[in-house]
C-alpha cells in the first residue's frame, strides 16, 4: 500500500451506505492486500490514510452507480424536475403547479395534481442539454441539488401524455 493523496471526485458515502456495502468494502481492501487486522491498525495509527481509503472506495461506488443511472427526480412543493439521462443528452421535463395551496410532496397534493394535470394550474416545460466532458459529474451535480434516482415511471408517464 503506497502513500498517496486522493482528491475526492464525488462525496463520501454515508455511514449507513458504507455499512450496507460492507462486503464490497472488504473486497476493495482485499484488492489492496489490506487484511481486517491491518484495517483496524490503519484506522487507529493512520486515520488520514484510512479516510483516504474510504474516499477512494466511495468514488468507485459512485462511478458505478452514475454510469448506470437513467432517471432522476427532484420534487418540491410546486415543482417536479424529471430527468431522462440518455446516452447522448440530459432531457428535462419540468412541471410547475400554479396553485399555492398544493404541495406535490404530500399524498393529497399529488392526488390533486393527478386530477388537474391538464388544467391551467399546471405548466410544463421540456428541455435537453448535452453533457459536459464528464457525464457522471453532470449526473452527480443533479443529485447534489436534491434529485433522487428512480426507475423513471413518472417521467415515462409524462412523456406519453405530452407527445
């Protein structure tokens, strides 16, 4: 194991995410010939190096996840930003509810929306944008702004309605 300085590309996985990925982390350490005993010693004696190992592992996991993500959703009180991350571009379907009494994050608000999606109280905008040099970083930036990875049912439903 050489000493190196790792600059994180994304962000460290949460404690919960790391616990969930414990078997993968053990395999990651094994690829670097780090045993469980050595890992314990590393955390104790060289916490900075242990932190860098966590950062490298986190970036590897993020790269894999981002390479495979296709749909993202960011839903707030009156807005839905639905993304289809195709091979060539990022497509956005944006929905704005003009009724200030509606919160799309609630069951009641979303039920209102489903009944009124064709009314004058709802506006739609579609857009698309080419990726920058780093497609995964573009996807990660959307997640950092509050989007979550989905299977895309909502995007696909809207896409069919709008066409």
